[in-house]
């Protein structure tokens, strides 16, 4: 079989590709951002990718998440992502962990084994815990700021967290990281102001959205998630771009 990474090798060279193959990367959050990031890492030849997420695929994920299809609704995201990565690169080592990262579960994971950590989770508590632990271990980490309620994929930038602006999540993170003595953090953020969702989430997350009986089977998942938090608006072209940018930063840093 021809080398699937031959064209990537033309850009990075054989020595860098070997470094990528030996690299261990953890991706926390396999949603619209993290799923595309994980896929790009796999397509770039990263040898070991560990996936962390306790969520299952919902019908409303189909508009933006690379693992979400009518076939995968109801399946655990990490399991679907693992299967997809191994279809791309059977030689890769992939760990699928059904775990919601938080201060209560953090001790179950040895972050020191990783060469890079991708933070694509969507809660401030989880982000802070992950970032602080990575900093203590001196493990490189990249964190995604807000990608919902936006329409402009060209508004994303890579910067240190303390050089960000506009993004409300980044503002909260700057304050909290200062309190914890964290002096720097590479992030992907958008300068586009967040838009207000049009309508109520419960009105638009209906089972009759052209998904047939399978949607009815998993309506309870949608309603549960809707009750737990305010549902942000999203689309097919903004969160994926954030994930691809993150993957690009990881690959370029590891290939050096």
C-alpha cells in the first residue's frame, strides 16, 4: 500500500514525520472542534491519540461534528472517533475514554505521558483544571475559546490568552488564570462578537427533523442536554475551522 502520508512528508521531511509518529497527543472534547482536530491529527500521522469525552452523538450534532451521522446517533463519541481514526491509519494507537474531565476525575489521567494536550472542552472548570495540571507538568497545551454563535470562520486567530480580545470566554479565562498564576497559554480564539441565537432551543430540537424513527429514539438525549445548559447556535463551518487550526499548531510544534 502506498504511504498515505507521502504528501505530508514532502512538506515536513522524514525526520519530522518520524517525530509525529512517535508523538502522544490527548484530545479532550470530541465535538465540533475536537472531532475535526482529532481527525486532522490522525491524517497528519500522529502515532498515538487518546480521546476523552463522555457524551454520545445527538441528532443536533450532525450540523457540525465530523463523527455525527444518522448511523452514529446514540453511540459514544470517543468510540466513533476511534473507529474513524483507525480507518484512516490502522497503524495508529487510539485510546477511547468515556470520561467527563473535571477536578473529580482528573486524577484518573496521567497527563505526563503526553507530548501535547488539546483542550476542546466547553466548561470553564474543566478547562482550568486541565490547563493548570498541564502547566505544572510542563506539557504543551492548546486551548479553544468560544466557537459557538459565530458565522465568520476567518475571524479565528492563534495567540497567547493574555493577548486575546472580544471573546467572552477568553475574558473569563484570563481572569481565572491570573488568579492561578498561569502566565501564558496558547489559544485559538475569534474576534467575531458572539451572536444571539434566534429562537428557543426546545422549539428547534424536535424529533421530526427529517431523521425518522432514529431521531425519536434519541430525543431524550437532546432534551436532557437542553435542560442542563443553554444551547448555543452553531454551524458546519466555524467550529471545524477552530479544530483544524488547533491541529495545525500541534503538528507544527511536534514536527520541529
